C-alpha cells in the first residue's frame, strides 16, 4: 500500500517527527551516474522559506545508502534517507482530542486505533513528499529524453500570485492553487487501454500527494462543455501530431506523441492562524481550536516539483515497461 | 495491465467485434446469492437506445461460466461472458489509413504494430465497460451496506439535458457531460496515505473508462479558489460528521465517514456525423473524413452506471482489505 | 490469487464440472501466429487414455475467444476456454460428509464454508491444468529460442515404468513419480537475487500443480550430502559454461547460461480403488470409504507437459521482463 | 522484484559492504509491542562464531527507524536498518576477473553489465538474510498463536554434526545440510488452489535464501516412491486431524490443520579453502583460484532461523489475508 509501480517501483516510509523519512526504489536500471548532489536542485525547489511557505526549515540532506557504487546505480534497490531534525512535537498533543479540520488527525486515530504517530501528522505528513522528490530525480535520469515542467498557474483563483498570498497571510488564512504540468518528447504508445491508462497511473500518484483534490488532462473539465467538433484534435502529420491538444496527449489511455498536459487542484492549507471550530473528544462538544506554529499559507507553491516527480515516476515505469 | 485490485481483483478481456467480451473476478467472498438476472438492471441502465445514444442495440446477455454453484458464489474466480452479436465490421477498415481524431485508431496501430483488432476499436472499445458493469453488480453485493448513486448533472455545460442533446443531434455533433457520484454509509478508515488513497484508487479506475478526462473530489477544482477558512469542514460530532463536505468524504487519503462525493468530466463522443479532417496515411496528406454508422451523440448519458460500478469495485476492495 | 506473473500474466478460472475451465493471458506480445490447432500437440500429451490414466476422456477442445485477430496475437489479453462435457457429478456428493484422504474435500469445505463446487473437486481439480497447458503453448511461442523438455524418470521408485504401473493397477492402488525438466539455450542473467529468483518463480508455479510435493534444482537434495569441492561447478569458458551442472543452471537466483535442470516429486494419486478409511462427518466417526469411478493410477504420467508449461510461463515472464 | 507479499509485504535493500542492509515491512498491524531488543534472540541464532561458521563477526545491531511509536507498531511501514562495520573489501577485486564457482560473481557481472557492487557479493550477499530474520521476528509477533521451529537434521549426509564439520574444516572443504521446519497450531484453510498455494508461497521465499537448492513438503520426494494406500493420511476426527502426515499439513494447496512440515536442502558453502579452478577472464583461460579470508564451512548451520523467518512471513501474510 506504500508501494507503487510495475518495473520502476517505489516504497515510501517514515514519519514527520520520527528518525527519518525515506524511499526505496527498485527497478532503476544500472549504470546511471548518481550522487547526493544530484538531488539538491529539486529538493531546493520543494523547500519552504519563500513567502507563503512555512518558516520551519529542514536541512533536507539526502543520504544514498544502497544501490549506488562507485558513483553509478548498480541495478539493485536504491534507498535514500532524510533524517529529521527541526522537530517540535509538543504542539501536536492537543490534536488527539481536538482533531484539526481537513487534517488526517481524526481518520488516522480511527484507522490505527490510536497507535499512529500523531506528531507532525506522522506518516501522513507532507514531509513524505521529500523522498518522492528524490525518487523523481532518479526517474528523470531514467528517461533523460523526456522534458517535464510543472508550474503554478493560479493561486486562490488569481494569477497575481504574490499579492494574493500576501493578502491571505495578513488575514491569517490560507490559499489553494492550480498547477499545470507539461511533458514533452513523449513517445507514442505508452499506457494500456484497461486499467493502466497513462491518466490512471498519473492520477493514482497525484492523489497520493496530500492536498490534491482534482486532476484533469488536456481540456479536462472544459471538455464536458464542448461539442465534438470543437474538441476533436485533427491529426496533421504521419507522427500523429495534432492541430490542437484537447486530449492532453493521451487517447484511449495511450500517449499519442503530443505533449502530455494535465492540471491538478490543490486545496488551501488546512492549518490556518484564524480561529476555527472542531469537535472536542475529551469534552464531547464542539469547541474553539487555535492552531499555533509555523505553516504554509499556500502549500501549492511547493508542489510543482512534486508533480514533476510523480510524472517522471509514472513515465519511467511506462517507458521501462515498453523497452 | 488488464487487471486491477488487491483483494477484489478484476481482469478484463475481449474485443468489440470478436467472439465476446468478459471479465474474471477473483476475491469475491463465497456465499453471495447470484444469478444472471441480477445483472439486468444495471446492464439496462448502460444500454443505448435512448435519445442521444446509438441505435446499434446489443442483447447484452450475461453468462456466468465459473465461480457460482447452486445459486451462490463459491469463493473461486467468477467469470462472466457477453457474446458479441450485432456486428458490422466493414465500416472500420478505412480507419486503418484514416485514423479518427481522438479515437484510439492511431495509437493502437502504433502500439501494437498493426496487429490490433481494429474492428469497432477492438479491445479499446467502450463495449468493454459492459463487463465492468457486471463486476460492479458483484462488487455492490459484497458491500450491501453502502449506497452508491451516480447521475448526470450537466451535458454540454447545460442542465436542460434533453434540449441540449436534441440540438447537438440536429447539428450532427456530439456533447460532453459531467457525472456526479455519491456513496453513502461509508465507514471511517478506508484507504492508505501512500499510495493507495481512496482518491488514487477511484481515479485509477475512472480513467480506465473511455472518454473520462477529469476527476475531482468534494469541492475539487473549486478548492483551488477557496481560502482555508471557507474550505475547512468543521467536525461536529464524535462520529466525525462535518458541517460541510468540501473534502468529499476523504481526508489524508482516508474516508472520514461522510459521504464520498466526486465528479468526472466526460469528453464529447469523438465520432460525429459532421465532416472532419485527419491525416490520410495512404496518401500522406490531410484529407476529409466522414464517419458513417450509428454513434452515441452523448456517451456521457450511458456512463453513470459505469461510474457506480468502478466506485463499488474500489470500495469492495478497500472494505475486503480492511476486514 | 488465481493470477501469476509480472509481464506475462495468467489468470485461471473454472470448475471441473461447471460450464468450462479457462485462462486469460495478459502481456503476450503482438504478432505471434496462433490458432487453435497449435494447442493440440501439448493437449494430447496431457490426455488420459493411456495405461495408468483414467478412462474418462474429455474432448479438450480449445476455443480462443479474445486476443487473436486474423491469425495473430494482438497484444490484448488472450482468453482460451475449454467446455466441460464428460461429466458425471453424482459420484461426488458422498465426499461432502466423507472427505477423501489427501483430496481437497475437507479443506475446501472449511475454507469456503460449504459453498465450494465440490463436484469433481471443483476449482481444485486437476482439470484446471488444461488451461495451464494452453498458456504454456503460448509462452513457448514467446520464447521460441528456448527448448524445454520434461519427462518422467521414475514411477513408484522404479525406472521400469510399464511394469510398475501394471502391478499397482492390479492391486487397486496408485503410484507417485519423479519428473525431470531440462531447458536449453537459456540466456545468462534471468532472475533476481531477492525475491524473484528463477528457482522461486518456477517453484511457485510448480506447487500450483496438484500433487507436486517437492522440487529440487541441479543436484538438489544430493547437494546436502556433498562437500564444496565436489559440488562446485568449474567455469570453463567465457560464456560461463561449467564442467558440471550441480547448480542446475541457476546461481544466486540468476541463470548462468547452462541448462536449467530441475526435478519434481509427484505424490501417488489420492483416489484409489482399495478400501480406505476417513472421518464420517454425518455419523461423527471413522468409517470405511470406497471410491468408485475412473481415476488415474499414476497421475505423474500426465504431468510432464504441465511442467513444461509452467517452465515456459516462468521463463517467458523473465525474458519479457529483461527485454 | 525485491519485494514480496500481498498484505504483509517486505522490501529488502542494501549491500554487504555498502553503508547498510535493511528491510521495509508494510502491512504489519498496529498495536504490537516492539523494540530493538526483540530482535536479538533470533539475530543471535543467525550469528557466526560457532564451529563451522565464519570468524568475521558483525555487531548486527538493529535500528528501527520508522513505523514504531511509543513502543508499539503504528500500522505504517516499519523500516529496520543494520549498519555494516566489519568490512574488508580488498579481497573481492580478483573475483571480477576470476569469478568464484557457484557464487554470483559471473551472473551479477553479466546481469548488471559490470555496475554491480561486487564487494562481499554486494546485494547477493547472505548478509541480506539478516533483515529477513528481523522481518521474521515481526511476522512471528503478528501470529503469536503459531509455533514455528526449524532445526538442522543432517550435515553432509550425517547426523553427527560436530564430527562431520570438524572433518570438513580440517580438509579446507565445506558441507551442505538438511533443515526441517515444523509449524504447529495452523488454522485450516490458509492458501489458495491456484497460484498461491501454501507450498508455492513458502517455496518462493525459501528459494530467495542463498544456497537453498531443494524443498519438499511432508513425505516430499519419498512420496514419489510410495503407493497411494501408504501415502494417504486417514482423517480421524472432525477437526481434520490425520493419522499420518505425509501431506505435511497442506492438501490442495490449503492448510488442513495438521502440522506444517517441510525440509530444505542447503548446498555446501561455495567458498572453500582448497584450491579450485575457474575461468580467468583477463587471461582468457582456465586457471587456479585460491579463496582467502574467513568463510562458513557449513552455512546450513546458520540457516534454521532464516527458514523460520520466511515461514513466519508467509504465514503472517496468509493469516492477515484470511482475517
């Protein structure tokens, strides 16, 4: 359940305030040059510290502890660990009795009968996306011919992102956003009609990222408002290039050689400075909840590189399967 | 690749114009009353023949050929077959050289090096959703306590569906639509944080259905426009009931006991009566394409029962896993 | 649970006295010439009718109902069905209360709470090996470069097989046997160190065949009696050829380019003409059991082609994975 | 490929002379008391240092780095790491050109195109069985009602084990052995007819252990020499207890409530002090090979606890699946 993939397979583990978070990657091909510095660029992109993101800054130093020898991947499982350091766990005890709205506090407590590590959301934490980003770096190296680029296109419904974030912060509130991902130079023929369509695999991984509440490919939800004569993408050459790309590069579950394009919806960060209410399990009544501490006003700002990572992971799996 | 599930597992096979389409269901528990008539209601809901759907009517008669004995499931794999009958394959030869826009013609030819059964889109056909509906019926019987209901809420952007469909037909055009699915009486605790979130599994299956181009849970894409203070669902009692349901019943990938709610976007049927253009591989140039025959002007009209089926399949798998 | 494989995947279904038995094969590559006659040779080798095998002769006619078009595999799932015909189910009712020793009667009843199809052992029947043989034929066509040959080398501890079988039949008794399988022209490098060693996958499949109780590779159990200096296979050329083959062609879980050699032990047929005893669940005491009907005195005689089939299935999966 | 299991799932990683070896266990239920000391007893049983085992002694200290909180399992993946310490890697360089007979040197080099970590056999090392033992400890805690006991019953064909080992050591040679495992208090009904028979799953795991070359259940290879009237186990009470146990507790792939009994054959350690020959890839001719260093004269002596571990892992998976 904490694993994904058919050829390029990842297994994720760790808790936000435990010893570490990590990932084990099986099925990466041998002979790829890899060192710890290779992760730094994408890790940096995920980091907080910018406006609208939390001030709790971790060092996020990757350690490769298996699967790499003399600077190259060996073909054996690659394990990457990130020790946890900047931990302040006292904050979290109150949420056992006062579960935060739209956080996993309540469901985790119920699912694991109270044995879950509740500190910093434990295994449910967004910190688990750090090893995902590391796996994404390795996936990208397995498919160097593919160019993947994700960026935030809207925050709180607005395109003037800085101003919108500033306003939310000043109100002690948080914001959602839309991220668009484009992958170029995709071969024709990746994916399966049932059940491993390209959309299925990417959506499966995207919804593993905390805070994602929607995904659409190509024209997506707009397709539902279109007529076939508007929506259909005319094929214009022998490589399958189309005049428009309403399909987002996937037809019948299979890549058609055009750019793969999709968008995800990120909900506003659930932790807000503003007063809220929730059920208090100790006193058995609804009561006020005040969340202290340092949180991202707009977690969407940190997610583009994670979206790239899961796209690379899905595509690496498809491409290794096809080879 | 044509299989899905961990405990309740389905394998799909067959081609639109081959001998049959079918499904094999492994992991269904023993002792469930099951006969062929049990499928008829949901099969009827998927049928064409209504306004806006194709006139090519199949008998769609299910045959249970394994896994049922003396009227009860045995615990062994259940196989259900549907013979193909109303077949007219001559229509399809032209699409080998003139691939239809947004159909799988081009990608299937490339992926399978021309060996694919191109007749009626072969294994890519929407006809494969018929066995999916049958599996959905069995899934529903595994989780009788859950109530699942999907319905079309918009067609071509409009809520006056009959009128909109009529107008598209008169123009030889087609329409997309939005389907909403609500599942009630869901226990708390289904799903996993990574990677088998409830959203991941449902999205995976939803994108296996031809024509689905987007999915969103709860407030979905609207979340991206909201502030945290608007989006957060206040927990109001000890069962985890929330005042609003912007989460769509899933938090941290796990069901929270509220209604599971999601919507999918269905693209307009790719086959339209209107003239179109596509690349002609024989003459190596863009040329006119005229699609004859009988097609659904709005395939979305037939999809609600399929959405219910995949929801039931996903939930049956989660619930059997939890037990 | 009724599926196996990573790339070349099989799903088995059906009951001995139900409508049919069948198999669905996913992951077979497109473009392989395939027709129903291709199965006949191996099906014939599995057939009964020879001395020591049952007189209950089925027609065993394969029907390809999906995945083949114009005489070639399409790349979509291939489904093969075998209708059941020569059925006489009255014999089996007594075994619900008087379970036959070493048959699945007792465990099936317990496992499936009495809902299992008990007729002819239902889904537990050796008849399910018929679709396995069909899958083996297709697997062999995926790896035409590999030559697989299995034969019976001992029956009841003897090499004079005809005489031994005759003696057992005249005593109303049954016999076990040893089958040896050799696969030639195996590439170096198939298999994984953990957990998908070549031995692991072949053993996994071999123990799916009813009546197999042991498997050994190369020198196998004899290795345990040897010293390292006797057992070690000296490498004698740059292709890895070894002077001896005590490893049976697998070292560290990986093929080393020498012949793959293994042997399986087949227990004596559990159904014998002789009187036996078993617990009578109706009367709650041990009582006499007389098994009527037509049975194989030595089921091992029919198993070599099944062993070839599972070897081909395992190797096809490894080789497709490696490509 | 480095993962195994359906509910109780393990993923193994690391190299003998890399930073560490480890395992990630997914699907362990929450609320089990677990600390690092719990592993020490079984780790001690696997340790070398006794007569017939290597003098290279590792500290083998387990670190639990995820999935345990406040002394109890949380339900999230449990990761256990063992740092490597007593490393002397210079010995191994020669084996790149002079692959040791029956070691993975040659196949690893070919499979991974020379990129594998060859030091101490890298990922192929028997050291990887250390995390397996740790997973076995956790598996046992998931099924405390089952009692599993494995012991060595023969070494080099003899039962006077000390004397036999002494003689082999004095000759600079090595020995194989037979290990028998008995698991008591097994419920009726674990396992599947196809393909996940109890024998299939246990054999799959057993052949993942380096040096195992055969496995047999119950009477095993002796069954092949028996007549049905000798082999059949008479059922003597309503719980399915049998008078004899030639089936080894498994009928039709399913546990029948009697003791689960199987034996494995362990080949003699491939590294011996005696002079050997192998192909020299540098000089392209057969040449003498002298293996220095510290090795187990009889690796079988260290394997019983590993056999218990894989039995516990397989049974935990079956039992969690059944619940």
